[in-house]
C-alpha cells in the first residue's frame, strides 16, 4: 500500500507526470484570469504604453478610409443654363398646349359630326380682339390691361387712421354670421379715417359693375363720341333676363342714352347695361378705361346678368370710384357728376345699407345681387352733415337671408358710430 502522495507520484510514468503538470498550470492561469484584470496592452486595439496603434488597427483603418464613399462638392447651378432650360420648357408649353387643346381636348369634350365646321373658341371668348387690340402674342391679337398708376385719372383715397373701435364692433358682428364672408370699406370725408376688412380682396361685383359702366358712358360723352340725347333701339341681341323692365318692352323700341343710364342705375336694368356697354365700344373698352383711371382689380368679362360672378372688383376700388364721382372735378365735369349722383339717389332697392340708416339720411348708391354675392356701395350724408363712403360686399350661401341681415346690421353699426 502506498503511504503518501510522493510515493504515488514516483510510481507514475513520465508522460503522465508531464500532462498532470500542464493541467495544473492551466488551472492556475484560469484562476488568475478570474481574479485579475486583463492586460490592456495585450487585448486592446491600441497599445497605451507606447501610444502606437497595433498593426491590425492600422490595416483596418486603412481599409476603412479606402472604402469610404468620397464626398463630392455640390455643383453650383449655372444661371444661363437654367434660363435656357426654362425658356425651352416655356416655348414647348406655349406650342404644344394650344395644339393639344384644339386637336385633342375639344374633340373629347365637344365632339361634332361636322368636321368641316371649325369653331375658334378664342374668338368666341374675346370677340373684340379682331378690331381692338394693343399687343400680339403667339400669332393672336390680344388686349393687355395694365393700370396706369403714374398717370392715373382718378385720385386715390387718402387713408389716415384705422378706426379700431368700429372695426372691432364689425368683427364681433361677423362672428355671429359664420356663413357670410364680407368685404367692408368705410371712409370718413372729414377725418379721412377708414375701416378695412378684406377691402383689397377680389369679389364678384354683380350689378355694382354698372357704376364703372356709367362712368365710362359720361367719359365718352365728354370726349364727344355721343350725347345723352342719342337714341338706341332695343334689339333681341341686347334683351336679357334678370332685373329691369326693358326685357318686357317691344322690339326695336327706341331709348335715349339718358333713359338707358337711368334705368341701368335705378332699376338695375341688365338690358340697358348691355346696350350702354355696346355704345361705348365693348367690354374691352370699359376695361381699358378702368385701367386708365388707375384701377387694377376691377374688370367686366361677361354680359349682364353675370350669374357666375366673373365680373370682379374690390371694396377699396369701388370706394375710390365713388369718391372721384363726388369730388374730382378734373375727372368728370360738374354737370356729369351731378347727373350720375342724381341717378344714384333714386335707386329703387333700399333694403340693404339704406335700411340701417336714419330715414332722414341721404344715400347715393348702387346695389348688386347674384345669389352667392350680395352687395351695396354708396355715399352717406347724415342729417347732421356727416359724410362717409361705405362699401359692403358679402359672399353667402345662395340667396341666404343671412347676407341681407348682416349688411343691414353692419350699416346700422357704422351709422351709429359716425353720428355719435
């Protein structure tokens, strides 16, 4: 029997002793690694003792830099190249679009079995350009409208101070009429203070467009083109529905220019308006006159009645016209202005702004109604002698009573503020 471990060790073969020694050393290394921190110089990517990267790190860094995408500098746009490209695109658009409209679009939406009959939609839309034009583009005569601000015939309104108390009262009223979207402009003759609520936004004019038509009639009279005593026959070409009594009169009945102007304003007669537009030349002539006056946002594009609202204006420009009718003796003669104001003082419709005034107040105005827009524009003279211009254009749901109610209440608020 072996008495101690030394005797057992001596009896073991040499190879077994060597293996046992290696096993013992491995176990000691394992125990040491569990109790000691690793050597950073051996296991780190960087040798902190020498501050020199290991070879593997150098190779990795080199590969990473070589395979990283190269940054390219953003090229600056060439203005000349951009201009040439834009010009070519515009030229292509101007050339291809008319062709595709005439050959493709009209054939789809307006087919006809009569191929030999050609309809020029441009000539139908702009019938006066064949004999009245001032520019040429794309092989077509055109009439370009540009307001003559430098040599404007009308005097612009001088606007002093906005009236914050009155404006807040009107804004509060608007909150109670959410379906009504108004444009309001008020101007005080004495102080030149004003109210502007959407006054520069474009609105349908309805029959208020008859004010610039009337002005152009008297400008033409003063230019010697015709007189108030000239007469015109009522033909079927001019007869139209809507407001006014001429639509029920006999064919070829004769009316003086004076009578037509009176009917156009007092009864808002649409047939009389179309006759007077034709008398001054055309809608194109009226539009160019408006630009000569210095106004840029008022246009007439459609014979009356304009139920779609293509004839446009702003509350501010309408107020400017009213002021020049009343005050500008260099724009129209005193006789012409007196005649115009006399027409406007006998308007039959007194249910809008005038309904919010004192019964003793004088109101010179013109109303307009196309269902979706209800408006009134005029000059108020109070019994105390206070004088102000008021224009209210109200977009509304078709024929909604809220539009009329809003205008009456707004007029009452404005009047009470002005006379206090």
